[in-house]
C-alpha cells in the first residue's frame, strides 16, 4: 500500500468516526484560506490537502466553494456571539456590563484576525453571500438584543443617557474594535508606531472602553 493510500484510509476512518468533527475541521481550515486568499483565490484542492477530509467530502458537506464560504461566515459570527453569551453580564451593574462587553469584543477581534478579514472580504462582495445565509441574521440579532437589555438596565439605573439606539451602540463598539485589527498595519507603518505592541494594545483597549462609556453614560456620572 502506498503512502497516499494509507493517508486516504486514515482520513476515511476519521470521517466515519466523527463526521461533525470533520465538518468543523474543514470550516476552520477553509476560514483561514478564505481570509488569506479571498473567495476567488482560495482553492478547494488546497483546503482538502490541509484537512483530514477530501475534495469529494467537502462538496458532499457544503455543495460547492461558495457554500463552504457561507458556512465559514456563519461559523465566524457564531463564535463571537457564543463568546458574548458566556460573559453573563445580565446580573452586573450596567456600567460594569458595558465595560466587559467592550473588552471582550476588543480581545476577540484581536485574537481572531481571520474573522476580521472575512468580514472585510464580504463587504468587498457587497454582502451577497451573507444574504444567502438563513441563519446569520438570527445569530446576529442576539448581539442587538443583549445590548438593548444592557441599555434598558442602564437607563433604569439612571446611568445611561436616554434616546440611544442599541444597533448604533453595537456599531460604535464594533467600529473601535474592528479598526484595531483591520487598520493596525497601515497605521503602524504610516505613523511609525507599533500599534500591535502589548503596551499600545492595552492603551487602545482601555480607550475603547472609555469612549463607549462616554457615549452612553450621563456626563455628570462619568467622574464617579
């Protein structure tokens, strides 16, 4: 038996034992390939070679490359939303809950650069593949519901300003944390400062919390 036949036999055995694990392995590898090369540049052959699967199995699970790409988008958003859910901020004072949410978003985006790149790529495609997903809208509505709940609690406490839109709050948090990854390289090179250094990241993280807090919290309470 050749080496290639042995590898194929092992892959087939793994697939039979853990189909969901195999599917997730494909998504994780493909997500990195899409983030690095874009939808057009990523190759199913290369993805299959780097997984414990095969080209035929990828098509079996996802239909085609675009189907795999949509599944990768769904997974990327699902991971960040699941991370938010684990924060368990509902029992916290609104100000502390807001701080934890912004810190989590900043840290998550920093640790998941492939997610940021995939979102940038999908914006280049004008969101046409995101619209094909039957689950992404529902998955991301949980983020708005969580912020709405936090905001309502903050206004009831007399901490937050009234009249703000939870979706716009989400936009502002995302903008600060997203930009930290998407534009870090160009800012670092243009202005001669390493914005990816631990010291600068800590400063940007703290300032992101501060800026969002100043947007939501009543001015007379900010000094407290």
